[in-house]
């Protein structure tokens, strides 16, 4: 179902993010992301001169090499286009993601290592998108691994559908269901 019809408008900006997940021959996994920002109009940039429509304003690449436990073995970032000449200087810092595990606390630790002045806003955004792509890429491989039935699945309470009091958890993992027997009610925090 698409969005509702929009008001009359003019397209000015396009952010294109594409991610791919690969199983490597050595048993590891490469998860890659590519971010490109373009404008529909020409403008002048203090450092690069005239930027024509469709020319990338930002173009960044990121690869995380991970194992089935979602531990980062290698991390590489590249900036091909940026508004400032110094932007690519920060890309080596993304190697600091090596050793981190994609899971609880991931975003907080990524922020600590490569967020704010220690990183790049656009690459930080790409790291988060690549991390969710990693989960999708490894879903079948991770499903074959033995599961500790005494612990709730790692995805419980990670989204609306997997909330511990949702009908999905009640039906699929009743042992970890925390809601009433009836249908889950979503409340707005502002109504409390």
C-alpha cells in the first residue's frame, strides 16, 4: 500500500542507500552499504566549484566483515564525494568497529567510537543500516544454530511486532509472552 497522494511538489533531493550481504568462501560475511546524495538543481560549493544536478554531494561506502555471531572482523569506509575536502580524512577511524558485536548496545558503542566529531554523520547512518542488513543476511544461517530454549529469542522487545506482550510472541514463543490473554493495546506515551 503506497503513501497517500502528496500535495503538488518539486523534488529537490535524493538520498539513495543500497546494501548487500555476501557469504564469503572463508566462512565470514561481507555486509556492504553505499550512500549517495544528489540534488535536482545546480549549486556552487566553496571547495568544489559548481555542482551540477545529479552529481553526488555525498557518496560513501562501508563494508563490515562479520562472523555468524555478528562480531566485526574488519570494517572499512570510503568517501568518494563530500562537500568538504577533509571529510575523507575520518574514514580510517571506522576500523575501530573491529571487535564489536552487532546486537544490544551496538548503536551506543558505534556512537562512542565513530560518532560526532570522531566520525561522519552519513557514514554513521550507513553503519546502522548495514547492521540491520547483517541480520537479514544471516537470518537463515543463524536459524540453524542451536538455541538456548531457557532464554527469550534475541529479537523479543526489538520492535512493535516482537514486543513481549504482542500476539506474535504469544503465538510463536508463548513461554516468553508477558501480556494479558487479550489483544495487545498500543498506548501513546503522551496520553499517560
